[in-house]
């Protein structure tokens, strides 16, 4: 099969479009013919190299995958050859206390397609049956690939971690990213008022089209100042961030009393200064969030199927142009998901 593999960490030049062996499947696995694979910022980190994750080389990136079940193992019960499927990105043991509680991403053996196992930058990928979900209704392969990681992440952040409630004010940082565009919609679904932050009027128009009630252009407006104005000095109940140090001061200042800050990433700096006096005095909370459980993705998918939440697609590239697709992601000049087509 054709695949884009990396044999070492490095720049875009380490993404090699080449022949690779078709993956053999175990009895409890499904071989999926990949129709679309969405990029995530994670792919860039993994390509460059992250000390926490030692990749098996040669390695195939790609965590968000849709396709057709091409072959099913003898023990597979719920997937048939020819089924249109999407893959739940997180792979866990299924037998530990955390897995039984639905806290998949707390499982000690938790990984994603594209980290410790091969991902979707290829014509075929193997997947445990437990990760193979049907594509509901008339959802296209592109839409199905654009959903899992970002909607699971946004759902887990807002619903499971921050405990979003109707009527709350939610500040979404990085509204143009995959997680940001999913978070705007999930927050609206739960009856919140959404203030979206992005760096450009075009992105902010798109954020409004997804349901954002208020927008802030961080290149020419103060985030904290605008939040103060919009909320009548009260601040927001939830800040959803994946940028980090570059916006931390503004985010923390923007929180109301009892406000919750929830983060799932640090694309611009991991170390921040925290005033504990303000944290306890204003009874605020900080939450870390990483992926989520399969059950949460299934919940989000119900609303995707009903078109109450929708995949946001920026563009699609042929698989062999994976480097160009990653370059576009690095440029930050996109809105929603960037896809690869094998
Ligand atoms: Zn487990």
C-alpha cells in the first residue's frame, strides 16, 4: 500500500510518501481502507519529536480516520466488511478500573492512532473492533474524519471537566482551530453564550456563523478588556484554551468568581505565573483535559448525526501532499480541519 511514513524526527522533509506493507490484522481487529484522515496539531508535535512519546520507526501518523471496513478478523462481531466506519482515536486496554469507568484517557496503556500504533496517513490501517464505529446517516467520509478528536476533546473539556451549564458565558480561545470550532458548537448546544477569540476578521466571521455570540480579534483588541465589557465586568464562567502562556494572563483575568479554566494544549508556551491569592479568593478552578472516553464520542456523534453539531472542514490534500497539508497547519492560516485523501 501507499503510505506517508517518517523514519526519523524532523521538518516537513521527513514525511516520505512510499510503499509500505499492508498491516496484518489480529482476530479482534478490522482492516480499514482509509477514505479520509484529518490532521491534528499533535501530528506536528509527533513529527518534530516529543520526549514523552517514543515513536516506533518507520511510523505512520494520523489520529482521525474514516473509511470502509475492508477485512474483519474472525472474532469481530459488530463490524461487517463494506461498512462505512470512523475510528475512535483513543486505544485503551478495556480491562482496567479507569477503562471500566469510561475514563479511557486515564488508562495506563492509553495511546492514539498515529502515536504508538500506525495511523491514517496510509491507504489502510488496522484497528481494534472496539474502536470501529459506524458512520451514521448521510455523513460523508470527510465529515466523519473531521469529527472524532476535536469533538471528543471539546466535549470532554466543557461537559466532563468544566461542567458547563445553560446560561453560562464561555470564552473560546483559538476559535479557528479544530478544537475551537467544535467547542463553540458544543457550548451553544448546552445553552451557553459564547465569546470567540481569533486572530483575524475572516476567522471571526466563521466563528459567528458557527454560533459565537460575541467575537474578539486578539491582534487588535485586549481579550481581558473585551470580556470585561461584554460581561459587564463580571467575567466568564469558563475559559477553554489550548494556546497557553501567550494568552494566560488575559484568560485568568477574564474568569468570573467561581470561573473554571480548562486547557488541553499549549501551542504557545507551557509555563505561566499563577497568583494563588486570586485563585482562592475568587474561588476559581483550573482543569487539565486530555481526550476523553469512547462513550463521550458516541454521545457527541448523536448530535453530529442530527446535524446539531457539524464538522468544519478547511481543505483536503491528496495523501502524497501530506507535507503541504502540514505546512498549511503550521501557517495557522486555516479554519477547521485539514484532510488527507489516500
Ligand atoms: Zn485500561
